[in-house]
């Protein structure tokens, strides 16, 4: 039993129990354990009740079992530790009273057991876990012995007859297992000397095998302690008394499901944030080469500006991001180019750290609107018409000597690229195995494109042009495949790098030309064709500004002017607004213009009247 000083140290004297009244049941009160020296509610109790109706405790002697360590001891009403503090349940948010010296505290709402107010640091929490862990091993040992005893009664052989648990003396306990906040704990009477030695499980009463009652419930040796069992715990307890509920307006809890808290969150280590070098290489090589180059340049410009302005580039603030966009607008940069810079900066941030984009986007929209009002139109690459394509191919045929091999390659590249409305990256990525030449045309499988980043692949058929062999893709591709076979290449890249001596030294995919090389080939032959034209030739304006994109824009416009939809041939997404706005609608506006049709109708009527000798006055119209 605790002496009279226990309650005084715990906080205040309890009033005497009045005649004919009783205290709440002992399991709802807090007591100091003389064995583990922790304050907690009992896990079980044996006490006299005044009546069955109120089940109140008169304050007489009662046997209670300590919840953390599991030891029995005798208490009276004078041993109750006043509950002058409170805890808030992490599951149901119920506020329950408890003493400030409590090592464990139970929720009166749902019954969940929490760490008490006395557990204020890691050392206190470690000692509580050690006490609970030793209690768990004692329970497991007692349960195993009960099973062994039952087996012996049935005549079965068991491995052990004794459950031996060596007690660890106080001087052997680590410093981290020191008593929990000594000034808040009740001081228990020193236990009397007891005989040390192993515990014989046969001395345990079979009727109370799981909770053996010692000969003297009020006197116990120091608690057992096993550091290896620190993670072991008894009961269902919230691991963190400061855990907060993790719910929002989208949370849905099933019947009986506990409210998730911060204590349920996983604990990450450095290993959870590391990736291998091979994975890093895969990430770095995932973006297309031209996109990576544009983004790299944009990021370098942003870093240079941040250093000059004394700002942090990574991760940058929303103000820094918006200010930089304002600087680009001040340079009168094209809106499309500014969007590339914005995307390059934001994609270089970790998820959740990207700067806000709302203000910068508003400023960019205003910039685009002002440029439109001032008549600044986006610069569009001129398209390669069939006539311009013939001029380009003619410059390829003019190659002689060591350049003849390059001329064969370039003629096949130009005619095939024009027929499949190809992008630079698509031509660069073609393999010999992607090509199937037939008399009626060339079947091309595009392994990956701008609209097929996952590489599912899509086939395109480029028809032959039998009435003009000079620009026929079947003739030009067949000649190039024969040249590749002559050099010993029957697999690998279709369009390869060629030295100044007409050789192809590189093997495998490393020998393919780059997307930039495709653009250089188009510009080189445009310059060669331009040099052969007369000063008054209308094709000079097209050849002067020609880029590789003309191989895509030119045939798309050619098809739209003929009343066809280029979406499928150019591998645009179905319903692409680009095709409708830049190719189909302009062509239809010219062909099916209602005003032009009205003028034509009036002109036909006037012609009929003139033929009949009837003259109708009025403007002739355009």
C-alpha cells in the first residue's frame, strides 16, 4: 500500500470518503505503482462494492493490477492520485481528466490508452516502453507454462518445465531508463528484501495462469527489464500523445474505422529518397533532345538573371517567377517562347515546390493581346509546295564525287519527309526496319512522335508519284536503300551521318543523324536551289526562309487546298485545332466563300441577261 506521502506528492490531499457514499470504481481512478513507480489506471481490480446499482467503491482495501507493468498491489481511497490535468483523445477528440504525473491515461469516451502527461521526452517514453515490454514477456512466459502444464497433464512431452526470467537490478538499468519525471511521480515505499532466484511456474495457481498473484500482493521486487523487448507493447495505445487527426472534407471513414492521425504516418529514411544512377540516366534521357536543349538554355538564362538580381533560382518564389516573366515580356519576346521559359522553370522544381503561375499567365495574356492589336503576327515557317520540293531534290541530284552519297540520302529524306508530313525528330528516328517499299508507295512506321510520347507507334502510307519520278518517294527511297546495302548497312538507322569522303563510319543507333541535322540538310539545299533561281522567281521568298518544318506545313496546306483533311497523314491528334485553324478552315474559306459564291451567281445572271439582250444597271462587282 502507498504511504500517506504519495497523495501529497502527487498534487493534493483527497477528502475523506463520507459515510454512505462511495468513490468511482478503482479502474476509473489513478494510482501509483510501488513496483514500476509509474502512475496509471489499473488494468483490473478486485474491490468491495456498496451495492449492485451504483457499483461504487467505499474506499476500503482493493487489489488492483498496474496497467504498465502488470503487478498487483493493495490500495485504499487515500491512495488515489487526483486528476487535475486532462488529455485529448487522438481518436475521438474526447477530453478526459488525468493526473499530471500519469504515465498512461485512458480516454473515457472510446477507451483508447495514450501516453500520459508525464511522458514528456524520449527518455521517459523509453522507460515506459521498457516496463511494458517486460510485462509482455512475463505474460508470454506464463502463457507458455500454462500450455506446458496442460500438456504434462495429458502425458505429452514438453521442452521446458520452468519459465526462468532473470531480474535486472536497478544499478544495471541504462541511464535512459531512469524514472519518469521524478518530481511528478508518487514516492513509493521501499520494497522489503525478497529471495532472489528463478520463478517456478508450477507455483502459479492454475486458475489465474495469465495473472499470477504473488504471496504478498503489496510487496514486489524491482521490475524486470529487457532492452531487446522495447518494441513489445501491451494493449492498443496511441504512440504519440500529440498526434493530430489527418482528415479533410474528402475523408470518408467506414463503420469502426479509426480516425487517421499523424502518428499513423510512415517514418522515412534516406533510402526512401535515393534512386540509382541507372534510374537517374533514364530520367535524364526521357525528354526529346530538342526539348531538353531548349529547356536547358531557358534554365541557364533564368539562373543568370537570378544571380544578377540577387534572387534564389531553385526553388524560386512566385514573385521571382512572375518578375522574370515580366522581364521577358519587356524584351518583347514572342508569347510562345515565353511559355517555353515558364515550362522549363516550373518543370525543374520538385513536386509541390513550383511557383504560382496565375499572375504570370495573366501578364502573358495581356502581352499577347497587345502584340495582336499592334499587328505583330506570329512568324510561320513557309511551306514546301510540290514545285519547291522539285527544286530541292534537283539540288540533291547536282551533288557529285564524295557528295553523291549524301545527295542520295538527302533526296530520299526530302521526298519521304514531305509525303509523310514528317517532323524533324520523326525522320531522325526512322530505322530501316520501319520502311516497307511497295510499287504503290512506302509504308512507314513512326516509332515515336510528338503526339505519341509512349512510343506505341503509328503507320503512315506515302503514295508513289509515277508521273514525276524526280520527287517519287518510291524511287528515291529505293535508291537510298540500295546505297546503304552497298555500304554494308541492312539494319539500324535509315538516315545516317556521312563523312566528307562519302563513308558511314558509325554503326548502330549512334550513326543516325540528329533532328538538327535534318534542319541543316533542308537549309543547305534551299540555299543551293536559291542560287540557281532568277531574281524575279516567286519561289525565292519561300527558299530564303525555309526550315525543316516546311516539309510538314507545305503538304498539309496542299492537301487542305484540295479539300482533304491532313490530320491522319500528319499524325495530328483527332480533332486537332491546329489543323482546323491553320489548314482546313483557311482553305475552305477560299473555296467555299459565300460572298464569292454570291458574286459568281450575279455574274452568271448578268451574262444570261446580256445574251438575251436585257441590260441591268448596277455595279459590276469584283
